[in-house]
């Protein structure tokens, strides 16, 4: 290792960091059409009228497994006249959708958080292929810088009769279409140890004590000190 000359107050420091192999920002949009009976809270009474109801939605990454790398394959690309080996990644992204139904009288129904047994159609997965410099061994992380949805078409809403099928207390949507848009930051990284020359940090100076000067009542300069006005008396 070549010896490096250090200036006073400097030190060679080694730290562990993640080296970024590649980084892209990409937009992804898709439509969702949930089907079947969807459970809501509070329980929806049978025969509820949905005339004038407003349907909105919320979407978040699946908190358990937001992203799954299904595989990566080396591909040769010609970039600026030079053959470069990059990786084509097959990625599955998982999302959770919640529906909110607001009736004209102000009553609000919110869909129960989906599971494999309850509201499974609100567990959404979408796959895509991404080309990165992400050789085997690197980690691929996806951060959603923005994620949003809106109800493109609410379709029609209905509840089953008491004791009917599907399960009472649910809402069945016909023709519901939800549009989802995501902005995603995708990086391939690998932990490395780096060395650099750094200056020692010095503590800042202490702030001066902000003690106010003693307060004195305002003086009546017009009458005191005596400027000779009292000398007129004989």
C-alpha cells in the first residue's frame, strides 16, 4: 500500500458503504378490476342503497413482500459501439388496495385489509422486466417515491339479501376499474469497504451567553439633571 502524506488534522478512514452499480427511476401504471364479494367495515347492511355513493381507493406496497426478484439473466447490449453485459431482471411487485365507499348521508365503509382468505382480489401483483447492471450477488432495491390510485369506473354496487350468497354484509362490484400509478427508484447495490482521506471535525464554538443588560427606568431628561433651570431663584 502506497504511503500517503497526511496534513495535520487529517486521517485515513475506512468505512462500510453500499456501492451503487446502477440506478434508474421509472414510472409504472396499470389497471385493476377487483371481482367478487368484498368485505367492509362496518358491516354493510343488506339492501343498502348505493345511489349517489362515491367510491375511492388507497394503494400501498405489500408490507410483507413488496418486491420479489423472480430471476436475472445476462444479456449483451451494444452501447456506444461496445458490447456490454447487463442483467435482465424479472420482478414481481405486490400491492395492497383498499376501497372506501361514502354514502350521501356521510356513512363510510372501508374494505377490510385483504388476506388470502378475505378480499383476495385486493392483493395485487404486477410483473415487469428491467435491464440493469446488476450482476449476481448484487442486491436490487425498489423504493416507491410516489404511489397513487383512482377509481376510473365505479361500475355498480350491490349487497346480497340477508342470508343470501355471497356472504351477507359484503359489497359486490360489477365493472369496477381502478388505475394505479407508481414512480419507482430502482438500484442495484453491493456492500464495499472504502478508504478516504478526511479532516478531523472540530467542535463549534459555544454560543455567547445572551444575558441582557440590566434594565433601568427611562430618565426624565427634560427636568433632570438640572441644566440650570433652578438657578433662576434669588
